[in-house]
């Protein structure tokens, strides 16, 4: 059988990454990285993406997958909103890219792409129910069951950052008082909670933000307790800059989690991501992995 390749694209708030993978080996053949000029709007950003994709494309390229921040309506691949890039509501991204690339295109939320890659080829490999949580500028999430993304009715399942953690009681003064996970555990929130920190690692390591790190352990355990009782996951995987900083606290989070779930409830494995290209790899995997209806 002749070799085939797939291009995966990950659009971030400040950086965009593209990579071409061999379909059989999943070896990364070539990649590109470029800044996200978000102030120019979505169509200008996509022109940059298309130029880079054309450069990566080969005769054997069969499909393109793309992960974007925000809400993606499935199966249409329509982007309802994006948090960091000016974009018209209900932007038909899948149709736009199909018309320009003349290839099958798969569009997905970026945290779903992260979770899919880690579930199939990373820290969740071989596990039935995998939940991914990305703690970066915001908080994203994804759910993979038996190797397939779970979308829910409209494509919006896994918006873990908008689950309520302490309703009406955010940890800092804010006009929005939802008290959701993103207001407690995103990198942006942690920066507000401990302004002395110079990088995400300091939120959770060392003396600079020591009181905060204890709070974050407890709050992460509360979040995991909700996920355990809702989904009974095999594994919960943390990614993103703040998520990776949780690595040295996973044992403490697991111990705290045990205090909040019902007695006898099986606990999931808690892990941090092991793939350094989960965004692009997960986007490429979309072409081979059907989702749950």
C-alpha cells in the first residue's frame, strides 16, 4: 500500500503549529511554527495557515485536521466563537478550508485534539475513558471514550473550564461572578491570585505562591471529584503550562480527591501530558478517528 500523509494544524492565541505525519507510522515528517497575528482577524490568520499548509503538503497528503480555540458546531465544523481571534459568529471554517485546499478537512476544538492525541498515543494510551484538561490562558477539556471523541448533542461536550466550582464566589474581584473552573485554575486566574509569580511553575512550586498551591490542590481535587462521579474516567490528563506544573502535586491531588468522592469509588489515574505535539497530532488523528454521535 502506498504511503499517505496527513497534516495537523493547531491554532493558538499567540502561536500556530503545523505538522505532517505519516499515516502508518505516525512519525512526524515535517513541521512549521508561526505567530498568530490575531489582531488581523480570522481570515488573515487562515491565509497564513493556508500558505504554510501548501508548503507542507505533498502528493500523498490525504486530509487536513485543525484544532481551534472556542466552540465548534459538529458535524458542520462551524466555529461559533473564538476567545482570542476576532471572528464572525458561525464562521464556516470547514467549508472555507475544503474550498481552498480541495482535501477532506476536519475541524475540532483544540482541547479535544489534545485529549485525542494523549488518549490514543500518550498518557492515556490503552485506557477506556480519558478526560483531558488544558490549563493555559483559559481552561479547556475533552472526553475520549473507547478511542472516540465524545461531542455531546452539538459538539460542546467537555467544556470543563465553564463547569461551576464555587458559584458566585470567584477568587478575585470580577464583574463575572460565575465562579467557574476557569476563574480559579487558568493561567490567567492564577496570575491574578499570585501576582508575584514570574512563570506558571511558581504558582505551584517553591515559596512564592505557597498558600496558593495548597488551594489549587484542593480545587483541582474538587473538579476531579465531579468528573469522577459524572464520567467514571480511567485517566485524567493535565496539559498546558499550568497543567504541566501540577506534576509534582498529583499525589497530593489524588489524596485530596479520595476525601471528596463517595467511599469505595474507584479513582482514576492522574497524569500530565507526555506528548510535545499533542495539538497537531490530535488534529491529524481526527481524520482516522470517528467521534461518538
